[in-house]
């Protein structure tokens, strides 16, 4: 197996683990953690294609990962703030108990 | 040329951390396993020749996001809830769906040319100087946009998370919106 295929397989496994966590866990924080894992799997794909692709000197995939990490930081901050706001309102962070949008 | 031993060790560390983060029952343990997974991924980036991305990953994910998740766990008292109901009722369906997604992705990877092309490219030599020039010349517009977006996201997060102080907010939002839960 080539290194590129190895990277892609690891990344697809990581994506599936994150997806399983986001779909099965009850706590909203862990759902967010699963989404972060999926985002990281995509980042690993970008790095792998940049490393083993035809033109690594253009730094395309590399820059995409840098910007994607910045977007993930913003996403995590806003997501956790939303979870805190929902917790203050509904006194739970269990996604299967938060069933109404109108307070 | 196959995969190196260091790559395999780091990949196993990352995947084990991810699986532990998604299956452990105590949330603080989950946060710790998540930090291990993020650190393993940063080491994978360094292993693949992207040192700057690995350091950024270490700073942002292990240094900021994992700590933020621990804070959120402590602030929502999620570590005190009962440990019986950690998986949702539709958990089996979700796990099967994730398994199906992995099957499709792995089939696509194995059946594509990526698994067979024997071209082993030499590691690209990227210096910090080149990265800096690329950020300041070719990617300067995305850099500015991301700076603006980060500022907006931080202001939004503070507005969302700050507890509204009594007395400074209008009277109609002062009333408890969910009386039976506040009691």
C-alpha cells in the first residue's frame, strides 16, 4: 500500500469515528467533539494530497489546512458558547432532551 | 515503498484516541482522549513534512479547543450526570451509518489509483520563509478574511456565553422563560 493510500485510509477511519460519535452520543459537547474529529480527518486528507501530489511547491493543501484550523477554532468557540447558552436556558446539555425551539 | 513504522504508530495513537473519546463514559476522560487524538494528528502532520501545520494544530487544538471543551464540561456540570444514558436511542443506526460511510470511503480509496501508483515523491522542502511569502502575497486576501471572521466569532461567542446580568436587561426578558425548570 502506498503512503498516500495509507493516509487516506487513516483519515476515512477517523472521519467514521467522528461521525459515529456525533450521531450516537447524547451530550452536545461530545457531538461537537465528533464534528471536530471529522474536520481533522479532512485536514489530514489535505496534508496527504499536498505531500504526495504533483505540485507541493505551491503550498495549496498546506494553506488550506492552516485556514481550516482557524475556522475550526472559531467554530469550536461559537459552538461551545451556544451549548453554554442552551444549558443556562434548558438546564441540560443532552441533545435528546432539547426538543423545542421555543422557550 | 510502504508506510513507515512511525506513521503506523502515530496513526494507531490518533485512531485509538478518537475511538476512546467517542466511547468512554466519563466526559473528562473523553476530553483527555480527544487531546491525545489531536496531538497524534499534529505528530502525523510533522511526520508528513508539514511542520508548521503540525505546530498550529498543537497550539490550536491541544492548547485551545481541548481546554475549551474541558471548561464547557465543567460549566455545564455534564460530569455529574448519570452514566447510564450516554448513547442516544438511535445509537445503533448512527453507528451502522458511520460504518457504511467508512465502507464506501475505503472502497473508493482502495479501488482508486492512489493505492497502486508507485510514485514516491521526495518530501517537499518548505521553509518558513516560503510560507510567510505565500501568506503575505498569494493568500493575503484569505488571511484578512479569516482575521475578520475570527474577530466576529470571538465577539459572538462572548455575547452568547456571557450571563445576562439582572438589571441591565429589559424587563420582558427578565421573567423566567421556563419556570418549571428554573424552580
